[in-house]
């Protein structure tokens, strides 16, 4: 089935006939008052979640799939307690899911173009050892397949397919600008560190059908996993200077800046401070923009953000020439603008 | 007296005849075992501090000056308990101190060129209101005199004459780059905020002969003082949009990022996060570079930094091609490089 | 309509005919299973909130008002899912809301008498400059209109119409007692600071129909706004001593006591410590008393307070002579009293 | 020996003949280059410390006393390395130290009058049980002897003989004023708690010749010791209501307000919050006043206080009428006043 | 009624006829649409909670019992809104509740055997004073009745009948092993401290029908209550060495290790550190094991634990020989094992 | 030279003729008043530090050695400013330092016996994979040479030659006891984790002549270095179960327990909590015992410990039967015992 035939969850309305591929997020067996078994499921695609029920052939269908599987279904939409609910009439397990973006959001940017831009920046690395290390990654086909696809997080910033690439490119670009602005920085070290800093997320996260932490992600974390990935590549690079290796690994380990954010080491040289702040800036610009975009609160303030423990002011500043005609004094204007 | 005639403290050696203008940092009266009074002083110029004694005419000279004054002296250098000490033979209070850099370090950059660069960036502001506000400052002669001279801090970053201008320019330049990179940012707002964010330091600090906090600096702080300076300029700008005024003041108040760093408000919109991180980056690049330069610890690590509660790794990474000839394997190289 | 004709939300019971003025807190459009539009609203007065529905003439009525407006309605009370719900039969937008206490709680004390008491205390200020500054506020008609009406907070303490006046008076009274008890305190400074400390709340909060933060309240806060209000008055007071001005502004800025409570400066002289502790005491006495009064938990302990992260012991201690007759030993009494 | 015959340490000058009683704070045996033993001591009275040496009969004198003892000496003052030093010519152990204020500072207030004032306030307690408990303490002779003498702390506030009484009285007086101002408070409970809150300091501190912590003070603390002292008195009060006992003990345990200040329980009813804040206010008014008085820093700011991590502004505000004649505008005045 | 006749809440299904003794956790009176009163209750036994309704004779039955009582009921199970609900047909207040484990979980271990094991360990105490103190507790019948029954906590670890005994025994056993391993520890002191450390929980908690805090528990806490219990026993032990008494009380007061966990004193000698860590280990082993056992989350991770702010990895490690046959390389195995 | 010929620093007295091997900790060149160069050095062995001077042949000797080298010297002890000081008459660089304990303290335990005990415990591991991994380390000769010699820390606990082995053995022994006591623990996992947890310290620390951090130690830390050491061994262990590998690495990464102690992951399964607490217990028992032993403070309390921010109670509890004869009541005894 093609995704164009798929009924997006957000578009399903009462009385619709529905076909599509959905991820089974929750699956429970219940029994009706008459004592017959039924399946109660929460299905999802990248646009949302919907409740679904199977009333027939439960004993036969239930063993075929489990939570986390994708099923190919037909059914119709009804309403139960003011919420839309699907009643499924046909169901089979989806064999091959060619398109992960059916279930996960994806970067709005062009992946191929981003990879090309990243290669361009990395070409500028002059130090032969760092260049060789970076090349080891870029020429590792298995790595690159995952690197193009991986998200940069489960939640908050760049938490979508392609997000890791988008974030890595943006951090490398900012690193390049910052290295130009502060000549005391070692440009090669900063850019190589920028490229490496989050690579461990390829292993920290699972992103086949939904973004979640892997077991080693939860137990070891992307900082330690990233250092191990560098160590693996270094095995093939004889004569790699130990001093450079240790500085690069420190850049990975310290890029969260403080112990309480999971860095086992805090920045101890200039490039480590710069990388930490650039990473923080890029994560916040992306994460906060998306938080504000997605916010559904009326007015100029977002809903309360638990992560940041505050409300955010939404909305662009508008040139006052455009939106007003004549306003007497500053003090009064202010009141008018804010409390209409 | 010209500063070229001045004997720099760091250059004074035993048996030198000495002339110069020095700041009186400590002044005490003692009495010799014979019961005669003498003056015991700590004198300073920007290169360091030195002990000095006056044994003659103490009753006549002592009332002429107090701590914080600059005195014009002659004397010779002796040694007391392994430290060089001046015995003064002539002393008068310095009337006019034309050159503050005799006592305080100054920016290594060209002030006039920095002002020109800053004006250039600020010219790029398109919003008429913000442009007018910025212009109010730039055309205020008294303000500009102080702005060219003020340091950005008592300690740590840009803590020298001209430091505030240097820091403000650098933050504006980075703000411009960051606004280019993240189109979701309002460029005018970010750059105007970058210009305004630390202006209150003109009042928070005293910098006539030594850099120290003023009373209103300690009691109110440069965030509150900066907001008041903006309010003062806004009085002359009829019809200034309240929405813009409030956002600009928030940029000033929130630029330390967290309550514990003295911000009464934490960042609540994108530009406030960006300004906080750019300011932090610029302060650290300058402050840490200087800390490392000034460090006198042998080896690759600085002395312990109380401010950052850590040691810093000094020294540029050197291309290994240059400094080594043949090194067997990565593991061993590392040991060689680090523990010579 | 007079408030005496208004049906208080807390009094509405099933089958009542209802008339009243209510604030529209939430307003949504839904559609019935037949596809007809209906309005689903949450209405409120100061005694509570109630759900309401409009089933007729929705297209005509809906555009007339929005969330935050007050509507004048008629209808009857039914029940839906065990909750009382209004069905509205008539609805118009209320033109003039003369009585804000219809929607917001108000101080139980007499406003006119409180103003008189406050003026009395402030008359006691001997320092001519501080007296003049206070007088500037007291004689500012627009200020006094807001000052009589403003609450002292959105939640917790004195969070009702007139609360700011009540809190300010109480803090001034305590300041007077404390100044008598500790002669090392400057009485004028402490009382003037007590009067000024929270005035910025007039701008930090909106309190026309509901108490909420204003935009400048969220972005700047009442400490900064209060300092600006003082600065505005100082413009008209030539020769006001700078030393006094700075101390008064410090009292405002430091009255939360610690950075983490939003004070950009911590107390740096005796009166600042005293004001902070008196303010804290007054806020807690009022806020905790009300929390306990409103608590609906059975037994002697309140529900868990998230703000204080604890349970509170309710109820007055009773003189045991009155409530008991004969109790054997201390140990056993205790058990009897606590675990009946 | 009478204290009027005692040479106060702060008054000793080179070449003085000296007699007095001094506390031996440090005592060490050294040997001269010739190999003869000598005693090197630090002696103290309440005005300061001074170095002393014994060169003769060391073998005979040394065993007679140890650190912490008081010795009755004669000698003369010389100078060693720019510091005054005593050479002792006669030395015996002081048998009876009738006057502890020779070695420790004492309250400037009249102890008898303070006890009378405290009894007056406590007479106002109406609840018979609380009255009886308080009376148990007041009529305990051994307790009262210690209570009149005990300091309220080793350092900071009321850290002198009679300090506990002075602090307890002041907190009771403030408690009475606060109970009048907030009718929701139980007056008897608050005043009884105010009387009891620090009584454990009688056992937490040693104050025979110097103020220091006792072993049980360091291991158990005055909160736990105070509760145990109440428990001891309750044994003799049959039928004491358990509810009152528990509330009073809670007042003792929670009066530091927060866990991090050593309170095992945080305040859980109104009187506990009030007592905590009154205690804090009284401690700060006394401790900060004394810190400022004792400060020897030139100018308007004290030396850095490690306890409070800040500088304090010293000095009373002066009525500007008195100290100035004509000053043009506010802005300029300020500079004049602050940076003379 | 015997507990074998009791219908366990977790076993009740629709259409069951039900008899049993249940604790009334919530009791409210409602009125039907016709205006008739009904009782709405939440009933509980140790296996769970269930909703119940009484529709008949409400006026007569309601006054007979209140929340916290146990009622002996008959009724039948129906369904309301997809949840099972009882309709009661007979109801009386239970006179005598012989078996508290009807309502509270109990230790899986044999109480008599645990007491014997504990006595065995305590017999090993050699110091006569400590031995005598311990014996005072063991021979106090009223104490032992409560000690056998008390839980060690309301939530988390050993939060069931007999839990305090189980925890105390386990901590004493570990203390014995630790004292053997570290000869620098005073074995008697550590074991006596281990026995005493949590005894105050007998008073801190109520555990007649449900486990909850007592009033003195909330206001004083088990550390202070435990010290008072020791003090009570010491009254009967003339000549008990003060040094030992103070160390034992310190062990009780400091066993939470840090102020923020409610210890008014932090450990100050070796045994206090050891006891704190052993107690922490025992609490975590029990509490986390039970949290993992009770967790109903699918997969290898538990639900998020708010107490620990993390997810836990459930499940034993399985010897790979048993569960796999042939796996190529380490890297790939890992993926197979974690992301099936 | 044999260490028996070495003059220990702590034994050197004025007028001694001295021979020995000393570590050069500080080396500076000065010039006498006559302008001749001299060498001023701080020399050290494991018993202390001493000042030394070279007045002759400075130009010839100075280039031969630098700070950190060991020199073989002859000289005599004089006195300068009340401190003993060496004047060196012969000096050569020590070629071969066979005995590192000349400069660093060493474990008081028998290294060979400790290795044997450790092998015994590790033999008990049943899981074939873990057994194989452990064996890889035990049979690695280079590793074992370092493992026998390494300290466990630069300061505080086991900070001496052989300390890592001593600590590792002790933690393994305790792990074995704890695994016996808590059957819910996986014994093999806990013991293998105990063995591995600190191995990274071999690389984190340098311990040739003095204990200090290595560069990679400061930049990466022993947690990350330990994980890398495990990864290196795993390369040679085909078919090592990924699940076990990840759990073992988590044990290493989480053994500091909290982020703020440098653990990038906090414990997430039972064995990780147990290992953290056992490690903490062992470190404290060793570190605190040594701190108390080395303390030179008179009386029962140590000097203030900055690390723990407290004083410690020194000294064993003494059975009162032995030290006292007759003491009246508990209250008075206490005073006698504590304040003699």
C-alpha cells in the first residue's frame, strides 16, 4: 500500500470509511457484557492517535501481532463518548514498511542537500588526522544510512527523522562562523568536535517506527556511545595522535556543559566551551520554535512548558507602522497593545 | 609627567632610582622602634603593586593624600625580606591624571575603529523605532565618552578600559551572524538587544583610576540600571511602541539566563535565549583566553580556577607532523605526548 | 443588572431558572451528531465555574463575544454526567461591568478605612525627601484608583481585589512595630520601603475581570516595574538625594530576599533584611490562613500543598479544660487526642 | 586578682610591664638553638590574643597547666617580627575565675532587668498547661543560672555571655507584637514556643571560659536537646495535653525553617512559620549590626562576609539637609554622594 | 467472619454475589435525580479498592459509620461506566477486626522466626550498658507487640505489617557483616544503633487498618520520636555512660545522612556513616525489588518512577547459553538482544 | 643507593649531615645580593617536604634536572627563619628509581596475598562470559603490573601505592557478602562489576613518583576510561552477550550514584545501586579512618574537613567499666565525660 492511500489519523471523521497502515501503540483484550472478547487498541500514524476496536474473530486475529507492530487495516469511523473511534473490519500485519515517515515526523529539509553541505564544511578541515577520522565515518556506508535517518532526540529538539543530520549540519555551520569570529579557537578541532558530538544518538535511540530510547541508550547514553564509536574508528587509524584523540573525546563527553545534564566532564578548554554553547543554541532555536508553532493556546503566551518551567511569548514582533494608525503616548500605547 | 618617564612597577629592580605616578592602594602609619612615625604604603600601576616607605617629614606629607589618590614620587629601590621595596625621597599629589591606562589595563583594539564598526552594524537595523532608540544613545556625547572608556567587568572578561565597547561590538557581530543563520529570529530585535544589554555597566562600575563597583552598582546592578537608561531615552521618543519597549527591556533583564546569575526574569522568547547564549560565549572566549594567558603554572594545566571550579588545559594543539618524528602505536603515543 | 439579581454559580441547582452576568472563560464550537453547531462554554463568577451550552441561533450569537468577555444570560440548569450544566435561552454581551467583585473575590476589609490608616502611618515619616516621594504617589489620582483595587498576587496571598492595599498597609504597620523594637533601623527608610515594595504589582497584574499577569508583568516583573514607577516620580522631585533614591530602589529590588525568588539583588543593609522578612511573614500569614480555610480535606490535615510541598495542620488548639473531663496520663492522652 | 588590675590585651604596648589573668589558647614547647627548652603560648582575654614566651624554669612550670586553663602572670612586652610579644617572669594557675567576662564578651544589657521583662511577658500566657510548663523552667534554679549566662551562638548573633537571654526576650517581645497584629495566631502557643525555641543551647554550647560547642551539642544539636528538656519537665506535669506538647515540640524542631538549616521538620502550622521568621529577624538584626560595627574596612562597604556571601552597606543614612548645602540635579548629586 | 469467607476486591467480577469486611476509604452522600439520598463509597481491602453504592435505608445506615471504619457487607457486583461497582444490600459496622492483614499487606516472612534471629544477633553485644538498653526494649511487652506489627514506611520500602521488624533485622544482620569486615568499627555501637535507628516509626505511623502518618509523626518525625524513646528507657538505667548515650542518639538522628532527608545532624563518626549506608542499601533493595515486581509495564523497563526520577531495568540477566544458539559477533548480538 | 641509607625528611634535624634521594617538587633560580645565582628548591620524600639551596656551580648543575625529577644529594641541615633547610654539597640525577615507596605512601597490606584473595573471589563467578572477561584482565601481564601498583585516588581514600588493589578487593569481598544477604541480586554481575568499577584509575592517575591526574584522566575520567578498557577486552571475546556487556558498562558508569559526582548515568537496576553503596562505604571507611589517624588536633574532634564540611569525632568508645570508678547520675556523668 502506498502512503497516498493511507487515511491520516488527523483527517478521520465520523462515518468515514478508512484504510491505512497504523502502528499499534496499545493493545488490550476486553470482554463485552455478554462475555465475548474484543480488542481495544490505540493506533497511530505521524499525525496522531486514534482508538480502534475489533469485535469479530478476536481469537484468530489477536495472536498475529503485538504492540509496536504495524497493521494494515480497513474499517469505519464511529463515535464513542464524544471521541472518534474506529471499528475494524479487516486487519493484517504489514510485512514491509518502506516508508518510516508514515509513523514519524521527518525533517522539512532536503537530506541529500544537507549531506552535501556537511561534506563541504568537513572538507575544510586541514589537520590530516582529524580529516582522516571524519572520512572514516563519511565512507562507512552502514553508518551513513543510519546518520541520514536518525532523529536528534526523542522529544524537544530535532525529534524527527533526519533531525540528527539537520542538527549536526547546523552546529557545524555555526562552529565555522564562531571559529572565524574568535581566532583563539582551533577551527579544525571545533568543527571535528561539532561533527562528532551527537553521533552516539544513532545507538542511543531506536527509530524504526517510533522514536524511543534503546536499552544501551538508557544504560550508557549517547556521550559514552559516541566515544566508543570514535574508539572503533581509531583502531583503523595507526599513528593517530593521542593528544588529538583525547581532546576530541573530551569534546563529546563535555558537550552538555554541566554534570547535572549528564556530562561526566565539564568543558576544560576553549573549544569545549564553544561547542557546548553552540549546541545549546541550536537545540533551543529548533526546539522552542517548534514548541511555539505547535502550541494551541489562545493569545500571545504558550501553555506552560514543564521542561523550561515557564510560559513563552509567541508571535513575531510587528512593525507598528503596519498595525496601528495613531497612538498618543508611550505609556498608553503599551496598555492598548498588550491588553486589547 | 609623561607615562614614558614612568618606571613600571614590574620593571623596578633593587638599587634602581625610581620616578613615577602611582596609585595609593594601602596607606598606613607605623612607628619605628625609636618611636618615630613612618608611612607604609602599597603603590600600584597597571603592571603590579610594590611596597613603599616614607621615613622623613611624615607629619607634613601624610595629610596631603589618602588611599585612592595618585602620587608623583621619587625614590630608590631596596630589598626587605626578599621583596623589593621603595624608599621615597620626594612625594607630591598628582594634580591631573590625563592617562588612566597608567593604572588600568586597556583594550588591545583600536577604539575609534571599534566605534565605527559598531555604528555600521547598527545602521543595518530596519525598524524605525529601534533605530531611533539606538541613535539616541549614539548621539549622546556624555554617554559616548563613558561608553568608549568603560570596562565590561571588574574581573574576568573584558575587565579593562574599553572592554565594554569591545564586548558590545563582538556580541553585536555574533548576533548578526546568528540572525542570518536562524531566520526565525527577529534580526532588529536581537541586534538592538545586543547593543543595549550591558550599557548599565557604565553606571555599575567606577573606572577612573581602578575598576570597582559603584554604590548603585552594588545596590541596583547593571540590569536594572540599563533598563532605567532605556526608560530615560524613551521619554524623548513619543509613540515608541510599548510592545517593542517591553521586549527590549526583557532582553536586558533576562540576559544572564537564570535567577541565580542575577536575572530577575529568565528568557521568554527566542531572541532572549539567543542573546543570553551569545553573551555567555563572548564573555567566556575573552575571559578564559586571558585567564590562560596570564596563568604562570608550569605544564599544560592552569592553576585551579575558583570561579569555574576546575583546571583548564592550556596550549594550542600542535600538528603532530611538526613535533614528532616516529611514533609506533596510538596507545603509546598518547602516553609519550602527555607525560613527557 | 444588579448583583443582587445575579445567580451565584455555587448556588445553582438542577432545575433552577437562572439569570446572571458571567465571565466566559472557555468558549468552543462543537457539532451535534446531526451536524448542527452548538456552543460549549465554561462560565464563571467569583464563586465558581459552570458548564453552559447554547443549542439555538449559534451562528448569530457566536460572533458577538469571545473568551474574556462578560455575558448577560438567561437559562435553566440541567444535569449532564453528574454535573450541573446550563442551557442558555437568552444571551447578550454585557456593556458595562460596574462591579468587578462579581467575578473576583474582594478584601473583607474596608478600603476607605485602610487608605486612611495607611496615610496615618506615612504621615509619621520625618525625612522630607521620603515624605515628598510618598506624597507624590498618594496625590496621584490615577495611581490611587488602581492602588485601591489591585490584588497583591494572582494566587496565594492577598489574591483578591483590594489585596495590594491590605498587604501594603499590614507591612507598613509591622514595619512600624519592628522599627520601634530595633532602634538600629532607620524608621523612615523602612516604612517608605514598605510602602513602595509592591507598587509595581499595579502594572504586573491585570485585574479588570479576572486576575492574571499582564505582558509586561511576565516580561519585566513587579520589582523592575516598581523601580521605574519610583523613577517616574523622582523626575518631579528636584534635589532628591541620590543616596536615598538608591537605597529605596534597593529595598524594592531585594525584597524577595534571594536570587531564586526573582530578586536581582539580595539584601545588603539592615532595613532590606527587615523588609524582606516582614513581607514574607505577612504573605504567609494571609496566604496560609486562606489555604487552610478553603481546604476541604476531612480531619486535621490539609490536602497536600504543592507550593510548600507539605501538608498543614489545620484547626485551632483548644484549651483542654474546655474539651475534656478526665484523662489519666500524658502518654495516653496524646493517643486519644490525635487518633480518635 | 580583680579585673581592674588586669592588663587588657588590646592595650598592651611595647615596653609595658604586664600583670593579668589570661586564657591559654595554644601552648607549645620549643627548644632554642642552644638546645634549651622554652614555652611558646598564645594567651587571650576578651579583647584579643597575644604571643607569650617563657624562657626560664620551663621543666617546672610546663606541667602545671594545659590549653584551656587560665594563668595568672607577670611579665613585660617586647617586639618580635613587628608584633608585640610577652616575656613572662612569673606564672601560676588561676584557682578561681569569678568573672567569666574577663575572657568572653557579655551582653550590654542588664541581665536582671531582662529576666524581669521576660517574666512579665510570660505571665501573660493564659493557657494553664503552657503556663505551668513555663513556670517549671522559671522556677528551676540550676536552669536559670545557666540561662542567665548562656550565649545564643558561638559566632554571629548574640554570641556573648547573656546572649541567649537577650535573644529569647527579644523574640518573645516580637512574638507578642506579631500575635497582636495577626489575630489568627494563637498567642499563648507562639509566646511559649518563643520562650522554648533555643533553650537547648544551654547544653549545645560550653561557655565557662570560651564559647564552643559541647560534644552533645555537635552530635545532637540544640533542637533535639531542647525537645528533651521539654520532655523532662513534662514528666512532672501530669495531664499535660498531648496536642499542646506535640505542637510546642514542633515549634522547637521547625524553627530553623528548612531542612538545610538543620530543622528535621519544616513549619506545618501558622505559629511555626511566625516563630521561624521572628527568630530569623532577631538573629539578623543583632548579628548584622555587630558585623558592621566590628568591620574595619574603610569606606561605606564592609569586608566580604563569607557567611552571607556578600558585602554590606555600612552607615546610617544621613538627612541630606544636614550634610549638604546646594546640589544641582539628582543625577549629579548621586555621584557626589557616593564617590567622594 | 473469617477472612476465608471474605471476597477479595481483586477477585470480584460482574454479577458476583459478594460478602466481606471492607475499609471505608471515602464516603459521600448524593441524591438521585428523583431527589432520594444515596451513599457513594470507596471500599478497600489489601488487594485493591472498589466503588460501592447504597440506595436503600440511607438515612438509617449512614450515621452508623464514618470514613476509616470497617463495615461488614453483602451485595452484588454490577458495572457502571466500564468499572465494576457494588450495590450493597446489607451493611453493619464490624465490631472486632482481629486480622489487620485483611486491609494491609504483611511481610512474607515468619515474624516469630525474625524476632528470634534478632534476639540472637543482639545477644552478641558485649558492652554491658548497650546490652542493658537493648534488653529494656526487648522485655517491654507493649513495645514488642507494636514492634512485631509496625510497617517501616507508608510507601516505598517495607511498607507492610511486620516491615519494621523485617527491616530492623536485615540492617542488624548487614551491620554484623560490615563490622566483621571493617575492624575499625565498634561492633557493639553499630549493632545497637542498627536496632534503635527506626524504632520511632512505631509512633510515627498508624497501622491499625491502614498505614498512615500519625499527627506526632508528621510534626516530630521518627528520628526525634526514637531519641525520646531511648531517653525514656535511659531513665531506668542508672549509671548509663553519657558518652554512649550521646553516640547512640547521634546514630538515630544522623541515619538519613543529609539534612535534606530530614537528619538534623549529618554523620560525624565512622559507625554513623556505616549505619546510614547500610540502611540506605536495605531500603533500596526491598523498595526497588517491590517496585519492579509490581510494575505492569510491558517490556524490560518499568514505568517512570517519580521518587527516583528514572525508569528501571527489570528482569534478571539470563545466562546466554540457555537462551541462544549461535550468534555471530558481539556488536550484532547486542542489537538482536535489545531490539527484537 | 638503598632506601635504608636515605635520610627521611621527617627525621632531618639541624646540623645533620644528610644523604638521600629526593623528588624535586619546586625548583627556582634566584640571585644573591652580590648578584650570584643560586638554586632554591623544595625537595620531598614520602615523609614530608624540605627546603634546599645550592650556592655553588649553579650554572653547571641547574640544566641537569627539572621539577619532577629525582636527585641523589649530599648536604647538611641548617636553619633559616626557624625552619630547617638543606645546603647541598653534591647533587646528581638519580638514574633508576627502583623503589617508588621512597616518594609515595604504600598500602600496609601484602600485595601478593591481596591478589590471591581477589583471584579466589573471582573464581566464584559462574557465568562463563563474565568469567572469561575477568580472566582477560587477570592474565594481561601489563595490566596486572599497573593494577598492583596503582592508587585508588589522588587524595582521600586509598590514595597510596597498592590502594586500587586494596579497594577493589575490599569492594569485591563486600559485594560477595551483600549478594549472599540479598538473593534478589545477581551475584556474578555484582562481583564482576565490583572488580571492573575502578580499573580506569590505572589510566586516570599517574603514579610513578607522585600521585597526580594524567591528562586523559582530567579530560575523560576513570569511568569513561574503564568502559574503553572493557571494550578493548571484548574485542577478543567473540559471542560475548551484548546484554551482559551493557549491564557491566552501566555498572562502571553509574557507580558514583549521582550526576553531580560525575556519573553520566544514575543506577538503573538493583546491582548498580548495591555497587554504588558498597563502593561509597568502602571509600568512606578507609578515607575517614585515615583522616582521623592523621589529624593532629587536640581533643576528641578533628580539624574541620573541607571535603565533608564538618568536624569528626575521633577516638574509640571506651568501656566505662575500665575508665571510671563511681559516677552518680546519668546527667552528671555526661558532663564529666565530655568536658574534663
